[in-house]
C-alpha cells in the first residue's frame, strides 16, 4: 500500500467534506478537500493524486462526470464514490466506469479505512504493472499525466521555436557542414524558405571509414556564423560523449543518430548536458526500445527530447527507397509518451522526389515537424559529398513549409 498517499475529498456539503478529510488524514495520508467537481478538475490539472473520494450528487458536474474526467486524464488515480441511498444505482454504474468502490451513507469509520486502504493497494499495484509495461517511467504519458496537456506533447522550446506546439516546425539544412560557403548559402536558403532551425553535421556517422567524416571542430565556427547571420537555432549531431562540453555553445539541439540510438553512454551524457536532444529512431528499433533509449536522457533529468522517425529497415531496403518510413509509429509514440515526434523524410526515403509527399503524409499522421536535408541550389548536388540524392532544393523546401503552414489547425493532429 502507499504509506502516505495524496487524497482528495470532493463534496459540496462542507461539513461532510471536512469530516471525511479529517477521518482519512488520521490514517497518515495527506488529505485535502474541495467543494465541487470543477475545483477537483482544476486541482487534478496540475497535481497528481492517488485517490479521490467524491460525492455522487453535486450541483454542477456530478461524481460520475468527475470520474469520467479522472479516468481520461489520470487513469491510475483511484476513485471512490460517496453515495446516499437514492444514488446507489449510479454508484454501481460508476464501478463499471472504473471507480474502485463506493461508500453508502451513513458509513462507519472502519468501512472508510478499509476502502481507502484497498483502493490505495490497487493504485500501488497498477503503478507496478504500468512500470513493467512501460519501463520508460519518466516519459510515459500514463505514469506522468501532469507533464503534458491531454492529447498534446510536452513542448520542447528551443529559442523562439516551440516543438510540439500548435504548428508543425521545420528543421532543414545540409546533411553535412562541408564548406563555409555551402553552409552559409544553405542556411540563408533555409531561412528564406521559412525553416525554423538549421541542421548540419560536423560529425557524420558514415558506413565506411573512407567517406567524408565531417569537418569536426573546424566546422564549429561555420555553424556559429550561420546562426549569428540567420538567427536560426542549430541542430547538430553528437557522436562522442567527450565532445559534449566543446559543443555546448555550437549546438542548440544535440542530434543523436540512428546508429547511436542505443549508445547508452552517449545518451546519458546528452541527458546530463541539459540541452534539448533530437533522438532518431534506431533503424531496427521497436517503439519500446526507442522510448527506453529516450528514457536514458530523461533519467538524467532532461525531458527536452524530440523523437525523430527516420525510416526503418525492411525487406524492400534499397529497392526503391533507402528505408521504409514508418508513419504508423507517430500516433502510438505520442500516445504512449509525453514527447513530440518529428519525421525525417530525407533518410526515410533516400530520394529527393519522394520527400514532398512523405512530408505531407507525416504531417497528416500527426508529426510535430519535419527534418529535411536541402541544398541551396541545384548545382550543389554535384559537389556535396554527403546525401546529395535525397536533398531537396530550397524552392521545394519553401513549398513544403508554405503548404504545411496553410493547413487548417483542425487538420493537424496534435
Ligand atoms: C543524418 O541526419 O544526416 C543522419 C546521418 O541520419 P540518421 O542517423 O537517421 O541516419
Ligand atoms: Mn544525411
């Protein structure tokens, strides 16, 4: 049982509310009382409560309405209904709707003690069960209902940009920072196209050691200059935990790439840095593995995590697209966790011509934003060393930004 539980008594009869609160507090619990269901709703919006003892008949919202609300916003909070004889049938109906039990007036002290203890036992048990089913304990929506508004993610704020707010955001840039000229031209193009953040890697996880590995520290100043000129926050990949410190004032968001999704030392250090982290889904990671990887960051006290679906490996790998963009994961990821989810249609498809429709589809599936690779001008396609085939032009980016921002708010899932 929960030793010192948070209990809320709701009754529009003040003496009843006070009396019951007094009784329950004798059991060593932290008890408060409010005089209406509306006031209880307000309390529950910001505070977690283990048990609610609610009168059935109240003016305004009644006990049944409150119960239904609680089961939606705090499914693990237990509810015991207080009822008079006339409302016993609805109290029985409340059991069907998830109430733990009811107390029919007049009740004895022992009865109250008993029902409170059993309700708290069930609460403790369901927390244990939920933690097993959802081991991403700090990021689970069910286990942390107060951390995110209902049906919406907990927003991640980067400068003036809100990821997971009312409008989808667009992060764009070159795959890699290759030269100062290429990066600055691309940064200007992203800004002009209406992008919200600039993305470019100075460390690139490449499949072979013979491919361009990124400029390393030589790229830091280029990113700083691009930020100073455009005002766009910088997203850049962190591959090595030893680089966190020197990259703190280069990156506004640390990207952790698909290959490093389960690099637990890196995740831990990114968590400790306190900087927002864009965590790409491992190319063969299940949703649970992805959320558990994010939990390593959250475990260090950093909840500013943006999930990024970037395509997974399937049997069709390479046949007509680089990866299979798994848009089906967006909704469950948002339902299970408190995190915003964005989509990378560039790595998800590997082909520039597939990127616009993949972007619209992602937004249609409820993505909170996009991460897109771009080139400033068509001529750059022949000179960039990294991911040229999947980069769209700045004009195409501008069209995508315009189109996703012109969608009516009701067409955008939260
Ligand atoms: C990238 O964003 O350029 C990249 C390497 O992505 P991923 O980790 O998804 O392959
Ligand atoms: Mn790339």
